[in-house]
């Protein structure tokens, strides 16, 4: 078994605009640039830049059907205040049009590092 890191953001400043980690750009629901490479994935976020008044939201999106259908949120997590541990999602089987996003809900814009790991 090999692990790869096909998607990464490095020092990207996250604000109120929802940011797609797979595309490294502002997120648009049902974008035509969704990731469709099937696999088992896990998101890792270094949130150590967060301060007491900060709140950031991480979301996972996926399409249920390969053709047609709409991309829907399948998971959401809120990070509140100072973070001393790396945030890690469970592993997910993804394939039909997916992404993970990061967005500021409250506090100050922060520069995050994040990586999506794939089991190969």
C-alpha cells in the first residue's frame, strides 16, 4: 500500500469565501472542475494558526451518481479557537465529483496548510 498527496495548499489565506482544496480556488457548487479521480482519501489540516476568536468550517462534497445528479455536502466540521492538534478527517471513498473546502465563519483570515492523502 502506498500513500500519495495529490492535493495540497500551502500558506493559502482563507477568508469568508469557501475555498476548494482540490482545485486551490474559490469553491462553486457543482463546478465543472470537480475532482473525479476515484480513490480512498483523507484530509489533513494544520490549523495551528487559529486564535481564540476564530471559527473555520471544513466541508466535504461529493456527487452520488457518476452521471447527472448534483454535488452535495456529505460532512461538515467546525474548528473553534486555538488548535493544538492537526485536524484529520476519517477516510472516504470518493469518485463522482468531489472536493473538500475550508471557510472562515468568524475571526481573522488565516493562512492554512492542508493536504489530501490518497491510499494507492
